[in-house]
């Protein structure tokens, strides 16, 4: 939940009363562990919702939203 609201790793650690913030940060840097996966799921879920709203604004004629969608397209190309 907190990752979906874009709280930082440190803020989440404080809220969950995790004293070893460095260990948690190390797991995130290695991109492994259930905590990292849960954090990414929350963050990506909200990012998808935001992109959906931006897409709708682009379809409704918003020039800034259209530019953002073009940027998303370019960054997602393989």
C-alpha cells in the first residue's frame, strides 16, 4: 500500500518498525526478496493507474498528456 503512494524505502521501514534499513535497502539494490517484489507491485500498480489517466487525457486532446504518452512509448521500446 505505501509503495503505491510512492513512499520511500526508508519511510516504509520506519512505518513497519524495521530497524535494519540498510539491510532492506541492500535487498532492494539487489532486486530480490519478497519485500522488493511487494514494493515493486505497489509502485507499478499505481504507475499503471496514472498512465491510464494520462492516456485518457491524451485521447481527449491534452497536448502535455500526448507528449507524455509519446515519451512512455519511446522508453518502452526494446
